[in-house]
């Protein structure tokens, strides 16, 4: 749990730098607030989900897991297994979100 808290603090610090840069670039409080909310949603979407259940193939995401399936063996130092379908889904969702955020921030 401490590892997740450390990553949350680091992500929040990086987000604050991005918010300040957005404010300096756009001179708009509204764009800074939108950047804050988009950034926090992005951080929360990566750090909070139960990655033990999402660490399966995409076809098994909707199937419930039993308690005995969570073992010490599953608590490995690496956070993710790389599944191409999952990476494609994340890339599309986050890419679209970043595109919409950038078009909002860069609009005059």
C-alpha cells in the first residue's frame, strides 16, 4: 500500500507542475481547473482499480475472482502483465482524453 501512496504523491506533484504550466501558457483559471480534474481522473484511473482482477486477459475481466486466487505469488514487484488488447484499450481511451484536453487548453 505504501508503494501506491508514494506513486500518488509523485503523480500529484507532477500534476501540479502541469497545472502551473497550463496556467502560465493559457492565463486561464478555468483551463487550470479542467487540467486538475482531467489529471486527477487519469491518476485515479491508473492507481485505484483492483489490478489483480484486471491483470488477467481481457476476456476474463467480467468474471468474479475467488479469494484463494489471490496468493503471495500474485504480489510480484511488476505491476502489469502486458496484454496487447488491454494496452490498445488504454492507449485509445487515454489518447482520446489527452487529445480532448489539449484541444481545450490550446483553444483561444
